[in-house]
C-alpha cells in the first residue's frame, strides 16, 4: 500500500464558522456545604475514560482507577457511590487509604459479556471526603468510564484507489452491534464505521493517519460522497465510497473496498 503524495484538489473549499453565547445569570446556591476538614479525595485526571476490549480477551480482565487525596495524614475508608453499573463491571464500595498515603488504587473487574457498549459511573459523594464543586488538577469527585466490547470477525484485504493505492492484506475486522472497525488501516489507524440491517455503511469524518504534503491532515467520510457505501453479504465485501477531505476542500469520492477473505468460522 502506497500513499499518493501527488493527489491535488479541485478548487472548491468549505468555510466553517461558529457562534457561542453565554448567560450573565450565574447566580446559584451550593446544595450542601463542604466542611473545612474535607479530605479532598478525587479521581486522578490521568484515568482513562474509554476502553476498547476484545470479547475473547475478557477472561480475568481488570483495570485500575487511580484515586488521589490532598489531606493524607490519617488512614481512611472512603465510601464510593456507583451511579450506573452495568453487568460488565464489578468494583468495591469503598476506597482504602493508608495513613500518610495520598494515592490509592481501585481495581475494577470486567465480567464476561457480549459485544456492545457499557458504562460505569463512580462518585465520591460524601462532602466529608470530597468537594463536588471544584476540580483537583483536572480531576473531579466523579468519573464516567465507557467500554466497548468487540467481536473479532476475521481478516481481509483492503483495496485502495486514490490517496492510498494498492492492496493491504491481513487487516482485522471487528464488530460491536452495528459499529465496526478495520484496524491498521490507511496510515496505521482504525477505520471506524457503522453498517445497518440493510447493509448501508456510514463513515463519520475521521483522520486517515497521514498528511498530504501540501494540504496537511486528510480526513474521510461518507458524507458528501456521490455513491452510497454498502456491504454485500454474498461476497463478504464492504464497499467504501468515501470523500477524502482536507481543510482547503475535497479530493472527491474514492471507490474502495474491503474483502473479508478469512472469516471466523
């Protein structure tokens, strides 16, 4: 597979503008006062908030949430509130801090579940332990984690015809509901798309993983393409008719495809 640096634009471009507004009416009242000896416990800003998990790799899978505090003199057992817990997660109801320690690890176990999207929402809701009205170095007293579980469908070959050219064999295809992804596509990124019950494919605008030498970052999308993208179940072929765009305009529609040559049996 080769990146074609010499592709150039037809001379038409899109302009974007945005408007923002705000209100001067910022009067409000705190719902609950925070005591002066609040321990100031919070979820570290460095915690990942999204996870991609393969369904065949869930066994014995877990991840760690880092919890911090500003007042660390005493040992403490901090109550944890779970606002939204799907069947995918198991986590403790408390966070344990040793005396003098300002950091604790909260282990969340991932249960065996089918492909799909799952959410875990955690809160340190007791104001004796955390101030819900402030941010701590980017961290808060609440944390929301989204996890997508993917099924491996097999490997195949992507046939490029435009900005990239040639064949790219051995790429993996994954699905989660109507969401799909082809890994290591284009410039080494995941090509994300949806495929509905009718076979219609939709690609939201996303970076291809490579920059044009003149126009900079390149993006693909089915929005604005002149032909619909679709899946043919008889040949297990995904037809991608995508517009390749840059900030200055578009290269037009490229007609490409992915053939699932080695599906999971």
